[in-house]
C-alpha cells in the first residue's frame, strides 16, 4: 500500500523502459507515441494502480485545460441553452469551463480592460456578444483561439444561423397565405453595441416583400425595446394606424408573445383578423400555438463546443464557419387575410 501511495511517473517510466515524457504523452493522450507503446504503458499503469493527474497531463501538453465562456446573461433561455450545449459538448473532454457574465456595461468594460482570462485559458467562447474594434484587438492580444457562438467575429471560427434567411422565411409564409399589408415589430435594446440580428432579420423581411413585388411601408416597420413589453407596445402602435396590417412578423417569439397579449386585450381574433409569426421557437411558442421560425440554439452551443475542442486539441477547426439551418414551424397564429375568408 505504501508503494502505491508514493508511486510516481518516474516509477512507471523505469518499469516500462521509456522516458518520463513518453509516459506522460501515453497516459494523457498526447501525440508522439506509437499505439503499441501507448497500450503497453497504459496496461502497466493499470497494473500498478497509477493514474496521471489532470494537471500533470495538461502541463505535459503545454495547456491549461480551461475554456472561458463569456455571455451577456446566464439566466435568459437563449444564452442558457447555448451554454448548456457548449458544456455538453465539452463534457467528455478534459477541458473545464470558466464562465464570465458581462450583463452590465461596467462588467463588460472590466472584463475587456483586465482580460481576467489572459494566460489562464486555452480558448475563449463568446455567446452572441457584439465586439468593438478595440475589444477585438484586446482579444487578439490574448494569443488564444476565439470562437463566436450565435454570431460572427471577423475570421474567428463561429457558429450561427442565417438571420436574413429567418426573416425571409417568416415573411414569405405570410405572403404565401395572401397577406399584402405585412408589418414587422423589430427590436432595439439597451446595449451600447448593436447586435447584428435586428438589422439582418429586417433585411430578410424587406427582401421577401421586394421578391413579392411589394414596397416596404415605413409605417408598418416599428422598432421597440426587445422583450414582450416592446412587442405589446409595437402591436398597439400598429393597431392605431388608419390602415392596420393584416399580419405581423415579430423579431423574436418573446416580442410575438407581447403582440398576442395586445391583440387579445383589444379583442382582435388571431389569426382570423391578424396573423402573427415569431422567430426562435421559444419553449412557450408551442404552448401559445405560435407560428415561428425554429433555430436550434442548443445545437449551436454543441457545435461551438466541438469547434473549441478542435482548435485546442488539433490546432485548428476542420470547418471553422458553421451556419445551421432554420425551419418554419406553422401553428395556429397564422392564416389567410380577412378578405379571403368566406
């Protein structure tokens, strides 16, 4: 029992007739060791009840064994689902996750000013976080791979959806049903740097109208603070128009939920008098029977986790730019415009 307690890598190397470095590589899974030698050393280590410590394995590979994940919010379903996917993908690896929440502007400023992850991690994952040019330069100075989950960041590996395509899908569905006065409730926010999704989904909305030979009516595009309250206020503005729309694309499902609340309180039947479609496929979308455009947020997280493993363990990603498809999910909030009803 005493020998097992004091057994070290040098003892295994002596018995195997190889160097300590070879034992370290064989037991940590690092390259540079033949499969026959690796199998022999692992078998010997098992017989001796010796296990290499994770820290020793990481040192042998010249890595920290940690990945920093930076998110604007850990509680919101989107970021939580993305984070869950990343952690799931890394579960069977020897990479630990350090989580940084930068919800407030001061937290974000502190993170980029101090860069607490410098020299402590092997890679950095940003979850749908817009980055300024100065912040981008600071990240590059870290000298570690950066992966963007839910967006893009220059030439860095990323996983995303095509938000333009999502906006087009939602709008095209309403146009195909016969609607011509289609509105959009788009999102604004308190963030200092603008997210790309609002402008890209608006672009998809605009392109779908142009493809159908329709002009964009400025009165039918309203910009409201992101969230259900913004969606409710946006729908109130649209209902107050002399000629309200017959259908509405909401930037997100949560904004669509607010729009539906306003319609219910105004006794406007859905979809008989007004159709509504969202984007995201929130967990409550099915409960509220909302037609929406589905995006696989958890799968984006898993793909980001796989990219991290590739850039850390293999030195680069095989396919560094991943765009996952979106799918229209038709439920009960969309139908033909009122004039086509019998």
